C-alpha cells in the first residue's frame, strides 16, 4: 500500500538526499520524494516506525496533523518559488498560494499565522532576505540586479527592507563578507 508522509523542516535538496539515502538503506521502497514529503510502499506496519526514527534522527519531524501538513506545504511552495530566479509572480503572493494549494488565502493565512506566529508575507520577506544574503556572497550580481531578480520595484525598496530585517545596509553586509545566513528551516 502506498503511504505518504509529510516532513517538517525538509527545505533543501540535501535534505531530500539524506532522507532518500537513509530510507533506501532500510530496504524500504521509496516511490517519490520531494521537499516536505515522501511516498513509500508500505508492506508492514513496522516500516512507519523505522522511517519515523530515521527522519527524527536527521533532525526532521513527521507531521500527522493536517493543519501542520498544510503549513509545511505553504513553506515548501514559497521556498520553491524563491528558487526560480528571476522571481516570477504573475499576480500577488496570495493568488499564487491560492492557485498552488487550491484553498482560500484567508484560511491558509489565518492557519499559517496561528501555527507559526508570523504572517505568510513576513515569512516570505525573511526567505527573500536570506536569498539576498546568498546572492551578495556569490558576488555575481550588483544590488540593482539582485532587486530585479527578486521582483522588487527598485533597489531602494530592497535596501530599505534589507536594513529593516537585518539592521544593516546592503553595502555594510557586503563589506563584512561574513556568512550569517540562517537555515531556511529556522526562519521565523
């Protein structure tokens, strides 16, 4: 029987690789794996316990409650969106999430805020600031190009938001040449 598990804090390709390797080592048939979830072929009830143990040993968490699964799905969609630069939003972030999750934005927004104690918009800004830090460290783009990649109206808007979130200007951050990026699973 196919079984799907939702996994909290699975936010990068390395996360996928770690979970995939460890589950395959258990001899369990993994049918599909993506950020935030796995589908496996369950042949006995002990497999769930084995998989849960592997997931928890790697610092992740199996999500059984539907509300927590939806919050993780929201995070996954936002992280995936941010990976596709230049950032392409045909409309608003709310409309994007409604289309991706096939749910009313007011409901998912309320759920997200109650579970995570931060709004979806604020969470997305925090994700974007981590992306800005990454792009600055790569030194492949200037600030104007970074603002365009992340769909800011102009570099001043990006600069103000960066300073508001980090307490320093883009230039000061670049001069520091310090890696103080936050893991995406710890953004709040």
